[in-house]
C-alpha cells in the first residue's frame, strides 16, 4: 500500500482550521485515513441525533457501523466541506480513506462533500440559521 500524502492542519479560509497538502497530491492518491472510535449502528444513530442537535458531527456511517472521529480521530477531522470537493471518502476493508479526486496542488486545502443537509441540521438544532455557499452556518438576518 502506498504511504498517505503529507498533510498539515492550518488556518482555513473556508472555516476555522483545515487540512492542507504539504506537497502536490496526484489524482487517485490516498490522502489520509479517517480514524476514530468504531461503534455500532445503534450507538451511531444515538450519537448522530445528539450531534445534529448541536450542529456538529464527526461521524461517518459505514455499512455495518459508524466511525466517530470525536474519539480517537486524527487530522482528517479538519477536512472542510465543499460542494466542489477535491477529495472523496471511500470505505475499504472496514476502513475509511480520503482520496484525491483530482490533482491537488501543494498548499491547497483538502475538501470533500459531507453529504449532509445543513438546513435540516439547523432546523433540528433549533437554530435560526441558513447555510452559505460552503454550507458553513451563519446566523440568519433578524427581521
């Protein structure tokens, strides 16, 4: 297996901190493994409901379990969401890897599409919020 790419956590123009390529990463290369506590579907659904209520989650659902990166996660937790991602998450042999969808330049932020509905999450959390173009939450204007 090829060694994952060299990456580092830095200040992000998208949101807070992000994960960046230290060197160019070619299309199809594994960037980093998404690690964390492996939990049952039942426990994952319970945590998912809670995380959605606070508008924050580090869960990835697999076919037979979840990975909760809040516990035992690595730098992959800093990968920000984008509707035009340069990476994708995929499962193989019970592990989740982040792979480059295209060539990623040195110093470019690594992003993937979380596949979540931020409007539903805000509503479930009781927030008066709307998503911006990168699906970060910002407060809705007061009327």
